[in-house]
C-alpha cells in the first residue's frame, strides 16, 4: 500500500505523520547527539570543508546553533524570521545566511558551550508549542523538488527541525571523519519516517531495502522496482547530497 502523503487534502499544507510523543523524543535525542559530536572535534577539524558549498565545519555548526536558537525562543524565532524575510529571495537561504553571519565571531568553544545551553531549550520550546500554532500554515511556501509547497508550522517544528540537525550531523561526520552515532530506536525511526514520506511523494510501487543499523525493508504496491542502499546514503540522496535517478530523484526536505 502507498502511504498517506501527509497532506490532509488537495491544497492543504503538509503535516507531520509520526505521533508527537515520538517526534519530541527524536528532537531531544538529536540535540544531544549533535552536542556530543561537536564536543569531540579538535581545532583542525573545525576548519574542514563540508559538502555544503561554501560551508566549513564551523559555519555549519553556526547554522545548527542558529536553528536551535530559533526553536528555543519565540522572541528570537520571530526576530530571525523577520530579518530573513526582509532580505528577500528564497526564505530558507536568507535565514541560514543570517544565522551564519550572526555567529561569525564565535569561536568553536563558544559555539559548543552555547549549544549545550540552547539544545535542551530548543527541545523544550518545540515540545511546548501549542496545537493552535502548529496547525497554522507557514506564511511562506517552501521549495521542494523544483516546486513550492505549503507546510504547517507543526511540520516544521515537529519534523523538519529534527531532520535538519540530523542531516547536518551526517555532514559533519563525513567532513571530520568522526564516527556517526546511529541506533535503530532513534535514527531508524527517523529514516523510516523519511521512507514513508518519500514513497507517498512519488506514489509508485517499489520495494526498498535500506542496509545498516538505521535501515529496514519496505514494500509499496506491487510490480515496482527493487532498490537497495545504505540507510544514511538513501537520506543523503533524497536531500540532494548525492547523485540520484529514478525514484531516488524524489526529493524529501531535511
């Protein structure tokens, strides 16, 4: 069976599909794991380039910190959104540029220390976001797969704000050579949610075998192609960090 799209009806904004208790557990754990990775970096590793053009490790960590700050404080979240909106252009690009620029003078040690403080606050702020806020449509549609689509604030708060640091933790691990901490009860759950959304977005029958501790096996419909690859590489591919063809060219936001 092809899963639900996460869109309530034609023209409705996208919503999260996992239960909120699970989503908030994933959020809390992901902030902890990002912090642990940052604590383990030496001075040389902070200067290494990442696979995101123009970003080294310190720049990427600045963005991750900025997103956590946005989630931790309603006031700072509103400030960041207004400042990014005033820049014009694609909103998410303006927002990430703002976050990086505002932390240009921070040392790696300051970034780590501040993330230690902000990570738990971001998890709590997201957990306490009320339903009447999360059900609202985001004021700006988001670019996904060459098109613009509507999201609820809840999809951003509950799902995307965990996928974003997760994917950047993958980026940072690849850039620095640090071991990527993966478990089935955290990363496996996150990957499975991505799989369901990916299958709903392309809507075609297929079987999927993702290897590694975060992987699993899924069947959608009958008669489709069979795909097999590493679970993390699957997510990197859908996030447009690796070459893709066929069904794997279906973008999923992170």
